[in-house]
C-alpha cells in the first residue's frame, strides 16, 4: 500500500505542465492549455469532453473490450459517448465515496449501491472477457481501486482497463494492480475543474458555462 | 390496446408544427424551429440537449422524485444532467428493443439486460416513493411502456413519471397507464434526429456535428 501515484500505460504521459491541460487527438478543439476563469475555476465544454474521451478510441479498440462498466453517475456520459464507437454493451454500477447526507467523504470508504448480474448477458461478457471501466475523472483513485477490486472479486475477466476523461495530476490514495491498463483522455491540473453537466451547481446556465469554457481556452466568447 | 398516441400532461403540448422543434425554458438557446441540414437530418447540440432537459427541472422538482431510473444507454446523459439539479440518486436499467446482432427491432419485444435491487438503497427508494424514469427520446414508446410495467411489477411506487429530452411526434405503439405523469423537454418532428454523442455514427467529429446543429438553428457556423 502506497500513497504514490501509479500510472499504467498513461497515453498522455506525466510530463505535462501541472498548470496546463493538454488535449489529445485531432478533434480541432483548442490544443492550447486551459487557463483559469476569473473565478479561479477551469471550465470544460461538452465538445471538449467529447473530443477528449473519443481521442482514446483507437487505443480502446486495440484493447478489444467485451463489456463497458460505467461508474454512475460520473461515468454515464463518457461511457455513452464511447459506446457509439466501441459498440459494446454498457452495464452501470453505482459506487459512492461522497456521502450526500453528511456532505463529506465517507469514513467507511466506497459504498456499492448497484452492481450487475454476471450470470446473464451482457454482464456475463465480463467473464473471460475484456472489461473496460469508465469514469469521468481519476481524482483520488479510491473509487477506481474499489471498482477494480469488485470486478476481480465478482468476475473472472481476461483483461481489465480503466478509461477516464481526465486524470487529475495529484498524489493518489488508491492503487491499481499493475496488470490493469490505464487510459486517460487528458491530464488536468489539481484545480477546481467544472464539467458542463454540473453547470447549475456553479450557478450557471449551460450557455454561460460554455462561454466560460471558451474563455479558459483563450477563444472568443 | 390502441395504436393512438397517448400524451399525459405533456408540457410542450401537441400543437406544434410537425416540421418544427420548439425549445422550452429560458436558456438563451435558439428558440427558432430547427430546420434540416443539407443531408436531410436534424442535428442537436449538447447545449440544446442540456437546456431542453433542464427546462423540465421546475416541473420535475414539483414531482418530488425519490429515485431516478436511467434507461441505458440513452437515458444516461439526460439523467446525469438532471441529477445535478434534482439531487436524487440514479439507478440504471438496461432495456434493449433493437438487436445489434440482427440490426433490427427485436420481434420478441424489449429485453431486460440489467435491473436494480429494490431491497437495498438506493433502489429501495422506489418503494412507496416517486420514481422518475429518464430516457433520451420517446419514439415508439415501446421501451418506456416496458420500463413502466417492470417498475409496477417489481416495485410499489407512490407515483411514476417519465421524462424524456424529446417526444417524437408520431403514432405511438406503446401505451402508458393514465396515472403515469409525462414530461417531454420538447416535441420533435418524426425525422432523422442526430444527437451529439452519436456524431461518429454519422461520420462526423464533434465540431462538425455542433456546426451542423448551429446551421439547423439558423445560427452562424
């Protein structure tokens, strides 16, 4: 058990400037590092999220997934975006590290609120198959570690991979076994990153959020 | 059993021009009817989808949901967007009407590929609670009918509602019991509607998709 970040096969490398976000792929989305908005937060547009997660498609196709596991609710949007191109079924699991009742991280660790039936299709595709776990952001890595452990306990996959939109550049609490393949669409600094589906949580409508995202990318409002 | 469309409490009404899409809410997104792109399809941007589904928030808050059921994969994105504002847990179900193996509608009807445990939280919030079923589009209504029937068979909710981003204006095959409340963010014509997460299915990257959506809204590219 270590507190040190363990990055496996991270396609984006770990050599980025900690204050910069590097976009991958040839989406035409701004490749400039994103800067903070006047409120100190970094805003990401839907198009950027889409381009960032789909930039992983060639590598994920090479992994040949048989089943995607979307970690709810964060993994729902990237998993649905990926499905169009990967054409593999999605099952959802619900894992909760944050307790909405106490507004804090659960002291008891991650709680499993929903899993899937591994004895029936499509859950059975995890057995002796290639399981791709999808989430929005690899922050402390605690939830990802828990999900990988559950997959290993409940299923007998041939290979496991994790794909996230963003890997936050910080010391990780969770550790992934070395045989777990790791794909991050982009590395992001350890800052307050705002996703478009959460616009209302920051008091923004979606148009204002998207305008702030363009501002963070140095694009015209 | 009837083939006639049954619309319950549709906030958008059924009086729209069949060739027009009316956006609801005060998002600042174009309120003009969307026109077909040169390829005959209608393209919707992520911002429009976000604004359309969140325009339902006041009505959905009044429904006081205790649990959201996201019909996967289509319901994943709207359910995740709604969660930020409704602040209720999401469980996912996987219901498949279309058979990817035969590229056709299943003759045997909808198949249930994943359900949730109603004996444990948060699935148990369906018992004697207000269940909100979320999907992207109400097309033939077959999947929605199946989902409502499953909820009624497996749970004992106090109230059930269905929320979709788009209600396609067409004769419905499925029928919802009259006590099921119905919310559609917008009515859309029975045309080829393209969603941004499916951009690659139409051979587009996300930037081209979003530009086509602006074109359909009569906005500058």
